[in-house]
């Protein structure tokens, strides 16, 4: 059952270095052929590349506050993932400071599964100057009852 007291929880910051080879590998893995990712000397990141921050956060204890939500593995689903860019996507060579927070937890009336509880985690990506470069919003949904 979702722990509503997790709303507002903030993870520790961590650094994420955008590497040219990792951009290339990610682009290949997602079957893109775009030159901006594969053939540029200073490639930009594909929009969903920022998901790789999960590999970086595991190096810093308590950087991901999602566990505090305590969403059921049996009744929880990944409902949505959104990326918001506040300018061009980061390029190779950029070092980002990353921090996640549980932005909100709320309920809606559902159907067969009963009440739906939504938890939204927002992750901010800031450049070396502290400027907000991008945000990732992850929404998890837990049903009140197990769906048949």
C-alpha cells in the first residue's frame, strides 16, 4: 500500500556525466539512425537517454526516494514517463547534477480495481552552472484491489 507520507521526500544529489560512447550505444540499442546521435563529433542525447541516470544513482545511497512510496509490486504499474527539456538536450561532455523528489501522491476513483493511488516522482537535471536542463516525471499507479 502506498505510503502517502513519502510525498515531498527528496533524494540525495548525484552526478551524471554524459559520455559520447554511451550516447552512441543508447542510440543503437533504440534503433535510431539519426545523425545527431550517431555521427556527430559532439552528439546530443536522445530524449529518453536521461533514463540511464538509474545507473548513476545507484552509486549514491538514498538518491532515489521511490522506495519510500512503498508501492505494491502486485498492484502497481508504471503509468507514465515524461521528459521536459528547458532548452536543447544535453550534449556529450556535459556533467549534470541530478536530484529526485516525490512530487505528489493522490487518489482517483477507479473501476474494477477500486481506488487508484498515483505517485509522481520528478527528477531534475542541472548543468555545471546550476541551470535546470531537463526534468523527468515518473508516474506509478497502484490499484486498491488485485485486478482479475
